[in-house]
């Protein structure tokens, strides 16, 4: 960020309890372990990584989604993330893109992370935008809250938040689509729900 970079991408992956304990800041007090993703092993935290592998076993240090929320919420970094920063090189909006795997994208850890990230933006008036290529996940929240009208408070908050999507979306809410690939996806996007899509950004 000190070099003027304002766009960041993270692939999010579940990690086993052993990996979380030995290679991250995770601790048992979070009480969020479960058998997510059909791996047949207990997974306890969400790792931020540079690839989209679903391998949940880590043998090296990694940051978690909890670390991410803690960082942007920390007052000592307000000069970087706050909309009111007086530090000129940090005054541009920063875009944080997170991609999730199909197999665990609706588990409680994922919901807690997305909610925590978006709530921090609201509570601390941060100049941050959440971006995701996992359009189906946001579609899930919107359908559950708007169509089925059967969602939790956190899911409702996520659904009502302005999240930029990088993949086709056909849900009931207007959304901003920001393509990160060739415009050859336009026919697919338009046929799957053009009337419900918000502004396009190229």
C-alpha cells in the first residue's frame, strides 16, 4: 500500500485444526471448528492464500480472515484505511477481493468473516470496498433474505451491503459487476439476469 497499490486479491481456504493451531494466530476459544468442505477432517479457520487450492493442510505460517478483520479495525492503521485520512497517498479507495470455494462457502466461519469485514467498514468509516468472484455466495444471501425472507441478522447485513461482484449474478438485488476477465462473459451475464444487475465497471 505504501507503493500506491490499491487492489488486493486473496483466495480463502479452510485449514485443519492442527494447521490453524501451529501456523496461525487461531486459538480454541473461537469455537468454530467443523467438518466443512467434505474433507473428512476437522477444519477450524480460514486461511488467506495466493491460490485457489482447496488443500486444508498447511505446513507454513499463514494469515487468517480473523487477522484481516483485526487489522482493518485497528486504530493504528486508520491513517491507511480511514476515509478521513490526511495522508495523501492513502486517500484512494482500496479494493480487497476475496474468493471462496463452493464446498464451504456458506459455513459459519465464512459468514462471520464477511460480516466482520463489512461491519468494520461501516463502524470505522473505512475507505474500503469488498470484491468477490464468488457471485453465487452473494446470490445465496440475497435469495435467502429477500426471496425466502428467512435469514439471520448477519446474513441480512451482508445482503444489504454494497459488494462488488466479479462473476455472473442473477439474484433479486441490484449489484455492481466489475469484470476481471475478457468481456466474452457478457452474454452469460446478460442472459442470467441482466435486469437485476447494477452498474458495470470496466
